[in-house]
């Protein structure tokens, strides 16, 4: 069933079915397909288990052999990189359309246009993410000591 993109150089250790699973995970099925998890439209990437089901590959083997396999993961990554590169021109055309759309002339429209310009120029690098971690420990301090056992309370005499 070959993908829409030219396939990346696949490792010799991967079988045709395993390569097909990787393509389904990145590109999806060309016509859409029904899996146990439900309907997947054309071009929607499949999960590992859905792709294995479509390719006729044993699900247990997919989980135990393919999922941790570094060659399979590297092949998936190279297919994904090729797809990103192939989508670049369309993404640029979309950004240009957004930039050139006057909208309603509101400030929000101008902000969107400025962000599109920054993305076109390559200045849209994500700022460094700042993560604040609040660590609070509410544990009572326990100190070692002696345990004194008092005799159990006895009922008063004459009762």
C-alpha cells in the first residue's frame, strides 16, 4: 500500500509489514479504515496497535517487539521528518494567506497577522518554558524516645 511520500531508507532488519506499520502510524491510511477502536479517516495517523491490526501483524508482538525496537522508532522518526519537510510549502502558503487577510481590522486580527509574519520569517521560536515547582512538605517531625505503658484504667471500687 505505499505511502504518499517517498519512503525513508528503512533498516534491513524491518520486514515489509513492519515498514507498513510505521507508514500507517505517520501518514495514516490513504482511504480511511475501520479498526477495533473505531473509524479512522483518510490521512489520520494510526496508533501502533491500530496499524498492526490493519497490517495483519500480531498485536502482542507489536507491543513487545516493535514498540521498544530502536530501529523501528528511528524509521518512524525519519518518516515523520520527511512528512514535516513535505508540508513546509503548504504551511508557508497558509501563513501568507493569514498575513494577507485584512480581517475586520481589529487588534486581534493585527496580532494574528504579526504572528504569521514572525512565523514566516522564522522568528517564531518558542520562548523558554519556565516551570515553577512548589514543594511543600507537611510531615511532622518524629523524634525517637521511650514508650511508657500505663496500666489499663480499672473501674472504681464498689461500682
